């Protein structure tokens, strides 16, 4: 493994390894669903339930993730959940029957929820510690991991059809990613958010178990923005090709370009989005991007046709690419509980979005279903206006959303936690 001398780059690459890990692990078993279906002799409904179990496990992991993040810290939680995901991948390859596979996938979802929160907490802490944007590029490496998994699956299928051999090779790659990330991740002291409220000296340290507190209004708005954003992402991935074929009447060769356009634009946008965040601020990026996505898709649906559809899909990919990274950063600065809740709502949106669009399409038409996707993107912009955004280069307030600070370094008494900021 290569070494990076610069502290920021070393931590960035280590955290990026976690994002790549998650994309590689998830896409590895997802790409072999046909083989899993054949091996366990499953029907379509059973495969659907298998996919549902992963999302349900991730969504239900919210209370556990919040507790583990406080007790273990993001670094240790990330490493332990990554190890669990590697073991679960190998277990899935040798699952003897459907109930066992269902349990493994559900546990996989819980581990995904843990790693998702931990690695995003690391990414947000990296930005705060070094006062540099990085989260969008980190999310781009997740897509890179998914692409690597697809290429690996294609190559392994050409060599052998054995599921265990494929997953064993993938497990080796995952172990290498964990080994590289282990020494570069931020420690608990380094990952502690600078903007966290200071404890009151007069209050004794709590001796009992800490209960989950009710989320603040800001946290709820963050969760809604994340949910609507992931609804948009998930629905575009699952329904764009079908829209191209059945509504836009694209040929069999052109129809897959719908999802390709969305994916390529999202990766490109995430590569450059950190520079945009530094220049214009997270709030403006989320609001403008979600409006572009919603309006572009709506116009494409009204005009109809293959070319307008591809242009509209490109607007969606470009517009929503930075939504998830920016909201994760804002949630991480609000605390581990807020981050866990926002991540769970994002997983719920990703899980429920495609099914919701399917219900709308079956009741009316796919045009109305895709129209709901456009509305979902516009709702992200509405939620973004209620979030108190913070800038990477100014930990007090974001220049695009807040009044100028009266002093560059306020006294401890003047500090307020992010979740208490006025909506």
C-alpha cells in the first residue's frame, strides 16, 4: 500500500477507503442476486424480501448506531462494522437455506447502517479539523467501489460460476481496504467536532445509561432533506430505464443510457462539488441543485421524447449529487444522534422511494410516477431553507445563510449547539 505524507491527504484517502469498501461490499452481493436466487431456489417475491431485509436492517439500526457511536467512537465503529460486513459476505456465499440468508442480509443491513454513520462522521470531522471540503469526493469513491464490484463480478463470472470463490476474492480486497484505512482514520480526539457545546461544570457526570433525546426541528428538517434526496436517487436508478423504454419509446440499446447518464453526472458532480461548496457554501449548493433536478426533470416529462428525457436525467444527476454529502456534514456537526437519525431516514427513503413510485405508476402512469420524483427533488430545496448550514472555513455560520458573526472567536457562553439554531 502506498503512503501519503500530508496529514489531510492521508486521512482523506483512509476515509475514502471506507466509502469504497461499502460500495464494493454492497454491489458484490447485489450483482450476484441471480446466482443467489438460483442457488437457494428463490422466487421473485423472496428475492424482493431479501432486498427489503437489507434496507430494513439499516433503517432499524438507528438506536444501536447512536449508542455505539458514543461508546466506541467513529473510528472503532467503522473498523468493527467493516470487519462484520466482510464476514457476512462470506457467510452469504455458504448460506444453506433462505431463512439463514434472510438473517445474514438483515444483519448486513445493520452493519451497513453502522459503517454508513461512522464513515460520514469521519468525513465531517476531516473537514472540520483541516478546514477543507472533502465529503463530496468521498461519496464519489462509493460509486467507484460499486463500479469495481461490477467489473469484478463480470470477470469472476468469466472464470468461474462459484459464488464462494467470487466472494472470497472480494473479501480479500475488502480486507486490504480495511488494512489501509486502519492507520489513517482520525482518532476520537481528532474526530471530536469543534462546534460541539461545552459541558456545564456544575453538573456531575451521568452515571446511568444515556437515553436518546427527541430530535430537534433542525435535525428533522435534515432527515426530511436526506429522505427526499435518496427517494430521488433511488427512483432514478430503478425507473429511468423503464421510462425510457415504455414512455419515451427508446430502443433497447438507448434505454439503459438513462441510468448511465444519471450515474455519470453524479460521479462527475461529486468530484467537483467540494470546490463548489468552498466557493458558494453548502446551503446554496443544495438549494440550487435540488431545484435544477426537480425543474429539469419536470420540463423533460412535459416535453416528452428521448433527448429531453436524457437531458432531464442529467439535470437530476448533477443536481442531487451534492445533497447527500452536504446533509451528512450538517448532521454530523449536530451530533452522533442526529447523524444516526438522518442516515436512517436516508436509508428509508432509498428503500421506500422506488416502491412508492411504483404504486403511483400502477395507479396512474409512469409519467406521474416520475413527476413525483421531480416533486421530491423540489422538496429537498424547501427543507434546505430550514436547515442552519455551517461552512467548512467558518465553523460558526455559513456565509450564505446567516448573519455575520459579531466576533471571530465567541466566548464559551455564546456558543450554541447546531441543533438549537433557529430554523
